């Protein structure tokens, strides 16, 4: 396994294991030296003990022999001393054997002359027995034992000299060995300290090259990322640092891609995006700002924002900036700006305050063209109201008077033509009224007058407005609903919705058919209004389109003069203002059901 492929934990464990192995070897060697030094010290002590026992044995042997001689001369007072000396000599001899066992050479020497010691004790015992016997002493036996004991004593003396020399050699040599061992200990301790220092330097070098250096690369990459400069290449290895750097590179790449997309979005959008400092200086701006204000980026950044604001909008802008900072909520306002060419542009601003940045971030959209179209629309509506509806109303009144003969009798053919003109005028007036309703709905120019209204009364009022059209086609209108249920609604607007729905049902139903108009309580708090017919129905792909402006269920309806496709759109907007919506269910050739829900009063 390559070291570079190990994880940080494995590397650490390996390094600690190597250092620990060295420490174990070091302390084992030091312990062995201490053990040897203690053994030498013990050998020196044991050698001194052997010398002491040997000296005691020689002295005791000499005294015991003297006591035996005095005892043999008839001096009975030496009997006890002689016997005690013999026992003491035996005890010292046993102690000497035990004491000499620590050293193989001494022990071997003692074991080699052990028979001599036993022979001496045998002759001493015989002499003691002869002296203690009641029989007269046999001088020959005494001479023989004395001779034998003398020879053994001479041998004992020679062995003793050898034995003492060996013990003295150990006693003399042991301090020298201890001194050498102590010096070796000092050398090993010094070596251990030096080796520890070297190992520490090696570990530091490894940490510096394998970990610290790569961590420094990571730190440098974070700085580079913040500055937007290129990152250093991936660090080597297969451990967690490499994985962290790899993840950081991926994250930086993804963030950079996101930055590029945001930068591209900012640079390619038509909206002006910029930031403003507390001193009202432009600190950042996208390309749209440069184009709109007709200035390059170097000149624009650092400029006073007020210089680009029309005098009429400066007070408003300062107030909105203050509001955005005070409430810490985005603020929307309209501001007139002027560029380098002195051209004034109407713009819609969204202003947000950033406390960490101590700056305002703004998005400004050029609505000059939108405002121009709005003014055109208002002029168009005013033109329709004053220049078309009023004359049409006057024409319709005169045609109706003409039809009634106010200006004299007219022939049947002329009467038919007048009826056609009256119908066309009414259709145009209906279209104009629808246009005005759409304008008021979309511009918020109308207010609901919601109040408690009886549901069945709403149905009856709406039916009365279309009874003539239903009767002319022989269509029956049936009402279903609880008379005592009331809803919260603008009576005029809901009647407008119901009249439109019932008129459509009459328009697209066959003659002699029945239309059901109902107001059913479906929950404790809701009433559902429905208009159901048995007409031709609506194709499934047209169901959602019919609620859009200028959309009809069939192209033939528009060609046949059945309307302009604004009625259902107006109904839907009126119901949304009531917190409701218009829904439809339909099957072709079977009929349609339009319904909406209002809250119970």
C-alpha cells in the first residue's frame, strides 16, 4: 500500500506506531541495562557475603579444632564449646553453599570441594564421638584421625584460598562492570534523546509536507476563490485533505458557473441593476445602466445617483430609500430619470436595503413605453366614452322614436331596416360598455358595494332582464333555490354576471328548451349559483379559453355577430373581486353548466 493513498487516521496511526515501537525498544534496552546493573550490584553484595561466610567458616573451624584439642587433653570445660563450634561450623557451611549459588564459578568450586567438607565433618564427628566415649582412648586411632584431619585441613586451606580469590575477583570486577553499565545507560539515554529529536523533526517534516503544506494550499484556494482568481491544482494524495480540496474545487466550479449565469443574466437583462452606498454613490452597475444613462462604467461608478434623477422625483426617491432602510423591506416606486443626453425616462424601481453591505440594491425598469401606451389607452377610452357612446346613444334613441312613429308612419320594409339598425346600435353600445368595464376592472377603477342580498331575489331580478329574449325563442326559465338564504355580494355586479350567463344560455339553446337557474346552499357558509342549459355545449379544448378576452367557443360565433368575447372574461374578473371564480362543465350536444360560489351573509 502506498503511503500517499493512506487516510489521515491511518497515517497518524502508522507514525504513532513507529514512534511507539522506537520507544518500546528504547525502554526495553534501558530496562535490560538497569536489570544487568542491579544484578551486578547484587553479585557484589553476594560476593561480600561469601567472603564474610568464608571468613566466619575459617574462624569457626579454627576455634572448633582448638576446642577439640583442649577437650582431648582432658579439659572438659571445652566440651560444650567444641560441640557448639561443630554445630556452628555446619550451619556456616550450609549458609556458604547457599550464598555461593549466585555465581556459577563459585558454586562449581564449592560443589567440587563439597566432599572435602563432608570428609572433614566425618572426622570431626568421629573425634567428638571418641572423646564422648566411656572407653579408654586408643592412641593409634587418635593419631590416625589427627593425621587424616590435618591432611584435610591442609586441603581445606588450599581450597579456601582459591575460593576467597574467586569471590574477591567478583567483588573487585563487579564495580567496574557496574560503571560500564552506567556509562552504557547514559549513552543509550543520550542516543534516545537524540533519536527522539530526529524522529520529531522527521514527523514535523512529514506533517509540514504532507499535511500543513496541503492545508496551506486549501487556505490559499479559499483566498483565491474570494478574489475571483484561478485556484491552485488539486493537492496530491488520496486522503481526506485531497477529498476536501476536490469537493472545494467542485463547489467553486459550480458557484463560478452560477456567477457566470447570474452575470450573464444581469448583463443581458434590459432592467438596470445597481447598488448605491450610504452616500448615494453608485458602487456597482450592470451594462443596462451604462446604456440607459449613456455613460461608460468607469465614469458611472462613484457618481452621485441624484445627478441622474429628475428634479420632480428626487424628494420621492429619498423618502423611498429611507423607507426601505427603516422597514428593511423592499419598496416599489416610480422615478423619472434623465441620462447624459438630458432625455427623461419613466422607470419603476424596486429598492432593498442590505445591512451587512450598508448599501441599497436597486432594480429599475424602463416603463416609458408602457406609460405612453397607458396614456394612449386612456385617450382611447375617453374617445370611446365621449366620441362614440354618446352619439350612439343619441342615434339609438332617435331610431327607437322613429320606430314608434314619432316622426311619422313608415312602411314595413323601412320598419324592418330600423329594427336592424337598432340591434346594431345596441350591439355596439354593449361592446363599448364591455370595453369600459374591462378598463375599470384591469385598472382598479371600480369598487364593490357588498351587502346582504337575497339569493332568490338576485335570480328573479336577472331573469326579468332577459325574459323578452327567452320568450321570443320559446325558452322556459326555471328557478331553484331557498328563498330565505342571503349572500354577501355587490347586487348590481352579480346581477350583471347572471344576466350574461343566462343571455349566453338563451343564445346557444334550442327553441322550446328549458334553462335552469339555481342558488343552492352547499355548506353552512356557501351558496352555489348555477345556470344550466341544453344547448350545443362546448368542446373540451375550448373550456379554459372561453374565460380569456376576445375568445369564443366557436369561430362561427364571432362571424355571426354573437358577441365580442368579453362577457365571460368580465364575469370571471367580477367574481374574482368577490373572492370567487366561474367554473364550467360541458358536453358537446348536451349542454353546459356555469356556476360560482358566494359566501352566506
